[in-house]
C-alpha cells in the first residue's frame, strides 16, 4: 500500500497572479484562495490526512500595502466565522502558529475561540500559520530557553534538538512529511525551516485558487513514490 503522509503542509501562493491573469484586483485572488482552502481542508479530511498546515500570512507579509493587509485580516476573520462550525462538526481541531500579540484584539479573540472550541476534536488537525515566520519562531524559542537557563531552571548542557523543538510554536505537531507550494515558486519563504529538515517537496505550477482535490491527490501520489532515507540507506540495500 502506498505510504500516505501524516502531515501535509501547504504554502498557498499565487493569489495575486491568479487575479492579475483575470484582470481582477488582488483581493479577488485572496477571496478565491479562501475557497480553495475550504475545499482543500475537506479533501484532506476525505483522504485521511491527519495533519494539514497552511501558510496564510507570513511575518514578511506586513510589507504589503495596508489595504491588502487589511483584506487578508478580514478574510481570516470571515473564514473563521463562516467555517468554524463546519470544521468543529467534522471533528477538526484548529491550531494557530505564529506571533499573536501584534494582531488586532478581535482577531486574537477569534483565533482563541477556534482553538478552544475544537480542542477535543481528533478526526483531523488544521494548523493555520498566521503572522508566522520560522526565524522569529526559533528566536522566540531561544529567548525562552536562555531565560530559563539564566534563572537556573534549565541546564544549558541538557539542551537537545528535541528540547528546542518543544519550545517552538509547533510543539507536539509532527514534522511535515510533505510540503506543497503552488504558483511555481520553489522556496520556503521562512516557513517551517526547522520542521522541514526531512520533508519531501512538491512544487506545482498552478496558482493557489486553482488548486483542487486532484492536485492534492497527485501530490500525495508523488510523495508515495519518493524514497525517504533520513540519512540512512534504503531498506533493500540494508539487507544485501
Ligand atoms: C498568497 O498569494 C497569499 C499570501 C501570501 C497571503 P500572493 O498574494 O503571494 O500571490 P502572488 O504571489 O503575488 O501571486
Ligand atoms: C509565502 O508567500 C507566504 C504565504 C503563502 C502566506 P509570499 O508570496 O509571501 O512569498 P515570497 O515573497 O514570494 O517569497
Ligand atoms: Mg506570493
């Protein structure tokens, strides 16, 4: 049987180009992107994917025009308001990773509501990376480690890769097996740098609003055909 990824992470890119190709404003691309997200969560659930992480807003996206930022914040709110009940009904647990304190209080409240309402669900996990950047995440973890060491409650000699992992926003979340990026770009853009150490990558030419069930299925098939060695040798070679 084909190996299915436990955790699929998606860099949802290309909303702006999708809109431009249709002579529409960028915000229309973001709206269509939310529709693709909704369909992708359903499809991933149907395919038995246990963890789905989506990159929705990066710590660098603050450099965009104010109006676009406010559109993106509005869409996050709309997504949670409109979709939370369905997610909850389908047993989806929602978690948000990223910096919260520089978000508007009403957004923070919605994120907290989504997490607390769904905290006991276990059919599937949806992780939304919002105002997320890996370098900030790692720096924040190191700050906490350093302050605990300075207070004498943590032995610096005992710090391992696992220790650091447990201080990241993604503590308790398995590393992504498969990372998909749409829009033809082939880079991480500060997404899950630490967690992606042994992820498989699938880069798709389509823009995010055009991503559908068939694309997800094809990416999962491509993953199943990969030979993951984690630095070792493959199973057949090991016995010969
Ligand atoms: C992805 O689409 C959505 C976010 C980054 C929030 P873009 O807005 O980056 O679309 P392009 O890359 O400009 O086409
Ligand atoms: C990455 O896309 C962030 C998200 C998809 C949320 P960007 O469009 O911001 O990345 P770059 O600027 O092309 O690297
Ligand atoms: Mg982009």
